[in-house]
C-alpha cells in the first residue's frame, strides 16, 4: 500500500473506530519502526565487537 493510499484509509479508520484508537495505532507503528532501528544498531554493534575480538 503506497503512502497516498493510506490517507483515505486513515480517514475511514477515524470515522469508524474513533480518534484515540487511531492515534494508538499510529504510535504503535512508529514504535515498531524505531524498534527495528534499535535491533539493526545492536546487530551492527555485535558485528563490530566480534570483528575486534578476532
């Protein structure tokens, strides 16, 4: 689903389930992206520390 397809879906979601639930879903999505970045950083750090110990 492209970014332009999200807007009508967001409007429908606000109308159907309410603003608080919509905001919760948006924040969960943002947190998931940030957690993915943390996992990547930890994997990179692990690779660097393993390379130093060889």
